[in-house]
């Protein structure tokens, strides 16, 4: 017993030390192991409908998409996998979502322990406000809160599936799958018909959209709102910026979607006015990270594709299951533009000043992400021969781990599948790695060069 406790203690200390000092390395290794583990499970013949198993590249693609909570798939999971296979995919989504929320929050903890005393005191206040203290308590909170939210979503959906004559077992399975997939922003559907038949069914769309919305906020924001939703004065600056940007982006995306798709018979043109409005708001929530769609994206206008390219690239809140550069990154960039336009020295929001190091980090993340998308699009077009509009959409969706598609994923060749696998992994883990590497690599220099301002613009 004593030897077991000492080994357990040593392992625990190593995990805590690695998580708090090199979270990027932990993220890279952990996600790679998890992806290959679930890919191996999906290759088992007994989890497929025909009992023949799944080809390695397709199993790896689905596993990567599930663990990285993306939603893209080269095969129809609803007809290819039996209930055991769908349960494995749901477990991969759950594990991936928990890992993402935990590791992203650990990056924040690690950064707060590598800054000066004054800033550390402020960071400690932020941590207390969000309830994030150490690795063990953080993991416990993430598991409890996320699972409770998924159970609530599933409980709301379960009676609806019963009324649709899905049967007791299938209704329970579908409710649980949609709950996990929506809160973790995965976008996978266990039903062969997807959500298309429920485009005017608010009982289906509202809980799923709600799950996507809550998951995309980011765990620190979600938990902060749970504790202080009645007192906005107690919200952290991060929470205020995230909520503001989410509301603004959802409103803007809904408005443009109405403009672009109102008369399109392939999407919303044939729906009633109320159904169209409901679909627009459902899609406006899913455009940035959710991956669900209540109409065929392949029939949408190219203006909508471009709009969703931008929204997917922005993504959702930091510390959550959404991808992209994150809403707070965009907020910092906009605040910098506003401060420069008004001739102010500092970026300010809600009575708080935002340091220039945050701006440097935001610019770095945005430019690195943009570079990856451009290179990824060029490679994807080269190996598949697909035109720019659809290729860019697929690449941004993979990198931003959104999961929306114009319908080309199932027909991709080997090179296209590998390209998207790499993009999903880099888009999910790479963003954490870049943020951790840049934020933790701060050096104090005694000697500084004289300043000079080059011409810009």
C-alpha cells in the first residue's frame, strides 16, 4: 500500500508540474494518444453495422474529428456504426471536450504563475472569481458542471424523441448523443436524416442551440455566469468581453444570413417566415463553432460560405470547446483599433486597462492561424483539385474545429483526408500550444534598445 501511494503521489506531482509549467507539451502528447486510442476502437468489426470494421484512415479521421470536437466525417456515422460505435464516438467527444476545457484553463493558470507579483495578485482574484484554483479542483469542476449541463439537455430532448416514436432505448441514446455533441460543439448527429426534418421544430433546435451556445462561451465564462449571473459587476473582464462579442457576432451573422438566404429555394426560401427566423438564429449560433445545420450548406450562396468562413475563423470563447482564434482575441484587436483611432495610449474596456502584451499575443495568434489556413488551403487544393470556394470552407471548418461542410468530405481522396486530419489536430492543439509557448516565454531584459517608430500603413 505504501509503495502504491508513493507511486500515485509521484505521478500526481508529475502531472501537476507538467500541466502548470508545460501545458503545451501535455496537450500535444495527450491528444495524440487519445486520438489513436479511439481510432483503434473504431476499427473493431463489432462496432460497425456490416461487421467488417472501418478502414484505418477513416477511423483516424472520425476519431480526430470527435476528440477535437469538430464534426467532419468521411463516412456517415449514423449508418456505418452500430450503437456501440456511436457510443465510442460519444465517449471520444466527451473525453476530448473535457481535455480541451481543462487544458485551456490550465494554460491560464500556468501564465498567472509566471508573471510579476502585482499581476499575480490580480490574476489570483480572477481565478477566485471563476472558481479555478488548482489542477485537481479544476478537473472536478469541469467534469461536474459539463456533465450536469449535458444531462439537462438530454432530459429536455428525451420526451421529444419519444413522441417521434423512436422507442425508449433509441430515444435515450439519441438524447444523450445530441446533448454531448452540442455542449462540446462537436456537430455529430446519430440520425441518418440529421436535423433537416426538424428545421421548424423548436423542441429540437432550442436545446441543441442552447448547448452549443453554452459550450462555445468557454468554461471560465460559463462557470463565472453560473456563480454570478444576477450581478454583472462581479463578472470578470474576460466574461464581459466574451458575452458582448458573442451577442454582437450572433446578431450580425443572423442579419447577413437572412439577407443571403431569404429567397434561396435550396435553403430557407421554401420555409415559412417563422421557420426561417428560427433556422437563422439556430444557424447563427452554430456558424462559429457548433457544426450543426438545419439546412443543406451545399445549397447555400457563396456569400453565405464567405460569411461562415469568417465566423468559423473567429470561433468561440477561450477555455471552451469552440475553435478559431476566439472571440476575446477579436475583441482585443478591435479595442486596439478603437484606441488608435481615438489617439489613446491604452486599450480600455469596462473600466479596465488591457496591457500591450495581450495585444501582441492576439496579433500573434491571429497571424499564425491565418498562415495555417492559407497554407492548408493551398495544400488541400493541390491534393484534391477542389475549387477555392469549397476548399477554403472545408479547411477553415477543419482548422477552426467547427464541422460545417459543403458536402465534399465523404468524397475526399487519401491526401485530402490526411490534410484535414492534420488541420483538425493543429487547429485544436496547435492553438493551445501557440498561446502557451508565447505567453510562457516572457523574458525580462535589463538592457533595452532605443525606440524608433517605422512608418505603418
